C-alpha cells in the first residue's frame, strides 16, 4: 500500500558515482552545452564504493554489503542482489552517497527521480526502498523514509524500469527529510517472506539545472581604508543580466545614498571554478569609513550583503581566529569567564596517564595540547606546523598582538596572549618526546572518538614503539623556534624547548632513514622537508656548524616543488629557507639559489592571482582537500618570503589580501567561510562539539573548504562543491593547521604591511588594468607598453585619450593620463 513510511536508526551503504556527459557545443560566452544540467548521479553502477548490510541472519551479504551479481546483468552492467532467504525480524541495507558523510541532493528533489531497473526471481516480490538524512543536534539525528516499490511497478521475472519521484521520499509530510544532509539509500523487506530481486543502475536523475547563488559577492567583513577594494558580480550566462559597463553603486547603509559609482569590468566570460560569467566592481578609491552595500543596475540582481570600511575591520577576526585554539584545548575545563558560550569539562582527562597502543601496561603523561580537528586526536606534525605559522605571525607583526587580548586563562601575565596559547601546545609537544631516545611519538587518539580506546598510537605494520622521524623533525623545528621567541619572556622555558629540539636532532642523526609513523597520523614516505626545516631552525638558534652543513648539503633537493608548474604552496621547504635567511653567516650561493627559485614560484602564483576570475592562486580549478588552507598558505608564504628577500610590493600585498577577501565572501558561493564574520557566514562545522545540545558554533572557525574529489556531486563546479553541515567532514571540517594560516593572514591584514609604500609605475598600472578588465584589448595594452618602454609619454597619453570609454574604461584612462601627464611635467618642467 502506497505511503508506508518507516524510521530506522541503523544504516548501510554504497557510494554515489558522479558522471558528467562530455561537452560538445559551446554557448555564447564559452559555457559548454548543457554545462549546468544536473547529471545522473549513480548510487550503484558496477561496483561497491562502501556501505553496510545486515539482516539478522536472513539477508545474503558479502563483506557486509549486498552481493554484486555479474550473472544477472542489464546493458552489460552487473546488479545488486537483494536476497532474503528466510524470515527475518529486520533488515538494514544501506548504499551510502559519500562514505558516511552527509551529501547535498536537494537540487534533485523538486522534479527528480530515483531510477533503477528491477527483476525478481519468481515475480510479484515486494520490498521497500528509500532514503535518509543525518543532521547533528537534531532529535533524532538520523531519519529514514521508505516507500513500497510495488506502488510504482509490479515486479516480474523480466527487467523493468522504475522511476520514483524523489519528493515521495524526501518531502514526506510525516517525516520530512533534509535532502541537504542525505546520507544513503536504504532497502528493506515489506514483510517476513523471503524475497530475491536484482537492482541495476540505481541513480538519481533530474531534468533541472544547478541553481546559482546571489550575484554580488563581496568580503562581508570589509576593507581597510587605503587598500584595494572590489566585489565580484557573477552568474550563469543563460540568466545573468549584468554586462561589461553595467553601472554599480556603493551605498551607505545609514541612508542609502551613493558613496561611489562605477562600471563593471570583465574578469572572465566562462570560469571553470564556478561555471559562471564573472564581472568585477572595483571601488578602491572609496576611502571613507562606514558601513556599505552594493547595487547593480541590472534586472533581478539584489543588493549585496553589507560590509565595513575602516582600519579596525579585521581586529575581531584576529581575536576570534586566535581564540579558536582555546576551544580546541585538551587537558583543562573550559569555564567562564573565558568560555562564556560553550563551557565544558575536560573531555580527555585520561591523557595524564595515556597507555601505549603497543604496550598498554606502559603509560605516559601526554596532557595539554590541541585537538587537531573535528575529533579528539592530537598530532605532532599538525601541531608543530600550526605553532610555526603563528610564531612567524608574531615575529613579523608583533604590534598586532598584546597581553589580555584574547581573554585566556593566562591573560594578564605580561606575555602576549598569542604566545600563551601556543605554549599550551608546546608543552604537549614536550610531553610527546621519548626521554630516552629523543624521538617523538606521533599522536594521541581515541578511535571513533571513544575514550575507552584512547592511546598513544605507536604501531605500524606490527612494529611498536614507533617514534617517526618526520614527527621528530617537525617537533624539533617548532621547539627550536619557540626557544628563540620565548627567550624574552621565560628563559627557562626557552632553554627547555631548545634542549628537547637538540635531543630530537640527535635522534635524527642516529636514524638517518625515514621511520614512517602509524596510520592516519600524517605519516609520510619522506622526512627530507622536515629534516631541512629542523636543521635550518637549529642553525638560526645555535649557529652550530653541523646544522649548517646539513642544510647546505641538502637544500637543493627542494628544487622541484618550486618549479612545478601545477603545484600550489611550497610549505615546509619555504619555511626552512625562511629560518635560514634569518640566520647569521648564511651562504651567499644558497641565498641566491633560493631567491631565484622563490621568484619562479612567486611569479607563478602571481600570474594565477592576476588571471583567475576570483583572484585566487589555486591551479586550474584544482580544489582538493584543504583548498582554503592552500589559498591562505600561498599568500602567507608570499608575504614572509618577499619580506625577508626585500621583494614585498603592492602586487604581493594585493594578492595576499585577495586570499582573505575570498575566504570572507568574495567567492562563487557568496559564503564567508569564518563563523561569526559576515551576514552569510558559516553556520556549522564538523567539530567535537557536535554532540553539544547548545545550538551554534563559536566565532572564528574556518573549514578546509570546497573539495571536488572526496565528496563530488554536491555541485557540478569545483569551487561550489561544499556543504555547510556538521556531518560533512570532507569540505566542512576545521583544523589547527589551516586556522594558523587564518591567524597569520588576519595579523597581516591588521598590520602596517597592508599599506603599500611605493606607488605603481605606469607599466604596472597598464598590466593591472588589463588583468582587471579595465583595459579590454590586449593589443592596446601591448602598444601602450611599447610606448612606455621607448619613453614616448606624449604618444602614450594620446592613445589613452583616444581609447577612453572604448577599450579603456574611463576610470582607468583618467588614472593613466593623470600619472603620465605628471611625469611629463616633471620632465619638461611645465
């Protein structure tokens, strides 16, 4: 009978396979034919991708999944065999969409179907099929809706096609599922009778197109007064009403009056990141402090969200991003007044005597430290990396940090709060060292967040008491760097850090080959990068020749990561050179080698920044796990390296702030990825507080970001494959390492480095205006550059005047003319 609905609490799965038809016909602005048509989304096509099935003994399974039957095929594809051989009390058979994470299928529901082919062993078989959702902090967290297949087809011994409206499953008025948090497709029996059916090509389909997001995308926190300012205006070309030259206005929130007006310029006709046509509204010349929003004179484009202009716009962001680590602390109760919103008792008190996985009779105090991400694991590599990044932010921007800044339990002790917070992690790193050998253990972890399984993980391939060399090198680098920074505030603590770092190096000398860490602990097949980082840092701190010798003998092994045309951040190798450049008595050849290779890498990411529609630096739509971490990380490395090499300029300044603009809302999703910062900011995050009954999340959490590979199919387009969900960890989990990059860029944005010192040259202005779309013809830009190279300023002015309002926007032309005429006046004396 139609309408049978059941709620289930257990689950089992097979992953959806994402398929896009080949592109054939080009649309008017370059979008491929059918580029935004929702593709068929396969739940099962020819192989299992995960899942779980169980039937109290009566359901046939293989490896806890339904059998894949190659003897019963349709269109040369195998089938799933749903075979209940005897009466059962219950059956649970789940076919997961994305490896147990939530998956957004809401775009398919309004007019879409669950489709498959079915045949029975005898004919007349009855069974049920349906879907579920998984929503954290809801009661119940899991819900399931099942419908009888017999409501849509009478099963026979011949293959038949079945189409079940997705609304019958996901829009049930009695159990309304949240299709943005779908997890699996379920199969179940109708009664206690045996049943054998085969299911072939199980998929979701829809005739609809992927919807877009609001057209105006702007940094929702805002801009300092004297920096570059812009918003993107974008949309799918078949419904986008704005064009090059469309007027825009920046309006005051207080009275809706226009503070600035301009015209949209082209960034890209077809952008592969978003699938959209992307225009840009540049309003750098608006320097008046205040609250604003943007309007565009095009039908159907709503006003932007609000933002602020003022030199204090990023102060609260720096505070919240830094306070993130307080919420990640292990080894203490989080109490008022320091944690007024989400206080909690220490959730890992057993870390004061944690057992070793290899020998539970042995215990070690591994208390303190930060939980790495959305689980209770504490990792030496991730923690060391985060500490190093934040210590660099303190070293470069000390004026933005102070005591009593972050409302920490340690505030008021005369030490900048950023150093108090990092000390909590450093003291844990010291606890993770094996006193006898000097090596460091890799991690402390509760399997599946179950504290009954909590242990120091030290086994790989049956070998116990592992002290991985990569973890040891990373810890040695962090502790050596800390010894330098903390010397001013606590010489004894600084000395303890240095002693531990030097003992770690002795362990590395005694173990010259890589010792790989336990599984799921950032284990690596090579420790060359971190050894170089440890050597460089210890040389900077001690000046000892053995560290210098190691560095000089090994630094050239980093060459490929600098010159790789498709690579993103350099990471550890860059940080090794940063430490080396701050050392005394550095080798001139090594310095020149690094400057050459850093310049190759820097030019590459500057080119990406200037040519990408959204001004980010990822390679060609390559949004992978941790995309926001990569975008911020490249900006941070560009700032540090260029500052140390004397190369810092306006281009690097703008590129680095562009990374922050992207994170705070100037992106295809129109989403501020930092909780509590922006009108459309992140509402959830995959975190250890997901079981907390109190709603919301503290401000300052940032997820790892869009990921086109691990949970594909939430969007057709790489930069949009993201889900704001507390039960989706492939895009929406936070991490201590990525947040360290957010802290760094927030410190940079608050610092004096954000004020460029040298005005751009005419050559630089022409290049920038071409990249921004204000000069709309590359040939004209080349002609202008030739005139400048031969010092024909008069001819340059005449050409700009002739192209003003045509191939050169009026705004850009006026700036070029003003600059050129000023230079002419200086030459002629007029």
